[in-house]
């Protein structure tokens, strides 16, 4: 990964796989480059998603080493696990809530401001002729909703572990959460194989399984 910026003294790094993805998308989206523009916006939204985690971590005096941006999302590397489960689930859920809020605001703006855009799989799935605001809103809603899936180590999986940790030992909660995470990872890979149009789920599923 390569350092591209620093916010609140926290390095923000771009992983090599993200750079490769952007390069591939730039080639595939020729000549309109609209899909490439969406990926650039996604990069900004992922940064905001991770900064929401960082903001809560700073509130609880938890130091964040760095933020690394991957194609399937970002990772905020913290120095220590929160002392109590209630802090962990607040820390974990901050990112998805920020993405959902941004998505809701952009969706509201799409009803007021119309910026025409080339037809893409995102806009086609919504049955629209192509709207930049609507596509950006969809990106954020997908980013927030997808991260709430209880598949550890995704945000939803960390919330799930925190809920379990309030009822059992932390080590046992982690064990169950990682087990569920691996199941979700396998399910994503299988779904991506059965339905080739969702082939990216194979990559995401592998990341989730390995992470768990």
C-alpha cells in the first residue's frame, strides 16, 4: 500500500489492488470513462466511511495506526480492542451509518438536481435512464448496507461479535463471529459462481473468508 494523505496525523494508504482495479476500470470504461468516475467517487466515499470509524475511535481515546483502502472497502487499523463491547459496536457501526446517511442525502438531492449520466449496470438496475446523483446515492447505500452484513471481519461482523461479547467471553464471541464470517465468505463465492453477473462477489467472499 502507498501513503496518499494524512488526516488528524493518521496515514491514509491506497492498496495496490485498488490501483489495479482503477486501472482496469479506466480501460474497460473507455470511451465515456463514467464507470471510472464512479470508482473515483467510491474512493472518496470509502475514505469518509473510514473517517467515521476514526472519529469514534478518537472520541474514546483509541489510537488509529493508519487507514488502508482496498477495492472492497477500507480498514482502520486500531492499536487496541475497545475495553467494552458497547464501545466496539459503536466504533464498528459508525462507518455504515455514515455511508447510509450520505446515500440518503444524495438520494434526496437526486430528486431535486438532475445530472444525466451514461447508462450503467447501477442505473439500469434502478430502472433509470442514468442519473449521477442517483448512482452516487446507490453506491453509498450499497457500501453501508453491505458492510452491515454480520460477516466478521466486516463492520456488521464486529457489531455481531460485540453483541455476543456482552453475553459470553470475548474469545468465544470472536470464535463464533469468525465462524459465521467464514460461512458468509463461502456463500458469497458460491453465489458468484452460480450467478456470473455477480462475479465480484467471488473476490469479496475470498477476502471475507481469509479475513475471518
